[in-house]
């Protein structure tokens, strides 16, 4: 209960700071919740889905709070064609692109939660297992599970606690990481 109150307080402070034009950085203590501000102004028809995905990640992790429209750590874009993908510029920062054509075939909430998972440090896992969020589209169009597994959620919690080495984090000095091909190409219309 105290953790949830603390996370709510951090979100409120972030919102107040955003109103004053201040962007909050990662809190110093590893146990404190980090606030990731996401912006859906470029994906208005997916704003409610982004909010649902944020709630899923907020409930799955203990030191992370995704908050809508308090800044631009994470920008969400709506595109048509080319596939859904994520570009992580650093842990907790980047861009998510949701392809309307793929969202018509696959669960839009699963796509959104999966792509946000990349921004939170998770790689793809193309094993076809619907129970694993990061299996993406390899689980097929019938898979609608938008929830990270316990292992996936624990990894994100560890990444934001700073308890993993650079090798364990899967990072190097190459800069931005682009995650493409999580979702098979849109099916051609029958005709």
C-alpha cells in the first residue's frame, strides 16, 4: 500500500512539474519509482490503449510509473504501413510507432504493451509463446495477452533498479536501438 501511495505521489509531483515546465529526471534512490512521461499527441486514436498499457506496466513493476502527458520521455506515434516498432534512445526513453494496419490484425493492446516493453529494456523473444509478451506477433493473431510474464516484469524492475551489469542489460555504445519485425507484415487484402 505504501509503495502504491509513493508511486501516486511521484506521479502527482511529475504532473505538477510538467505544468510548471519542469521535467523530472530519474530519482536517485534505486528503490524510488522512476516516472516515465509518455505523450500520445501523435497517436490520438491509441491514447486509451497507451493508458491501458501504462497501467499494465505500472502494476507489473515495483519501481516504475508511466504517466500520460507530463513530458516526452516516450512519444507514441500512429502510422499506416511499415509495421509497428520501437526506437529506444536510452532506458525509459524513445519512440513507439503503432501501425494501424497491424493493429487491425493483432491485439492493439498487446502491440502497445510489447513496444513499450522495448523502451523499458526488453528484447524480442520470437518463440511463439503467447504467455510471453515479448514474443510479439510470433504468437499469432489469436494471441491477445497484453501482460508481461513474471520474468519479463522482474527484468524491467531490475533494469530500473540499476542492479544489472551492462552485459546483463544488453547495452553497448552504439546509441539508439531499433526494434523491428516483432509483428509479421500485414496480410494482403483478399481480392
